[in-house]
């Protein structure tokens, strides 16, 4: 399955990036260490807006997002929910839950090493 990922999206201090209002998977990572910090899915614009908001409930994500100069994001628009679940699950499994701000493994999805996530190994 071919999945098209965005290029690295960087923050401008004090500004917000406009993400697509479409469903997909996104990876928040550090520009300095190139390590993934959080992997999520859903409406990309909605989810990223929540992460950027001061009311973010995950303390680890909140800490990461406060240092916006060091935050990069990549996303893939994936309308199919089953494929989206598999991409998210596979990415978290490869990264290792202990290395991420994610608090639990995604409840849906299955491990699929055939998915096109070519940059993934560089982010963990």
C-alpha cells in the first residue's frame, strides 16, 4: 500500500500551521534529535489544534509542544479507518511505547511491516 507523507512541517514561533481537515496519521518529532515524540490519528487539523492548545491533557505532549522551535510534524492523509489504524499501530509498535508520549498502544489496528513509512526508522 502506497502512503504519501507530507514533508516536515516546522513551526514559526508564535504562529500555527494550518493542517488539512482530513483524517490521517501524524507524527510529532523533535527537529534537533529527529526522534518521534507522539504518534496519533484522526482529523489532522482538529487533533493538532488540540495538541497546540494550552488545555492539552497529556503532560508529555504539552511539554513537547511548548518548545515549538524544536517541533516538526509529518502526516499522511488516510481516509480508510482500517488502514489508518494499522499505520498508527505499526508506527507506535516500531517506535516502542516507552519512547513516546503516547500513554497506551492504539486499541485498534495490527502490525504491518509492508506499510510505506520510509522515514520511520530514522525517527526512533
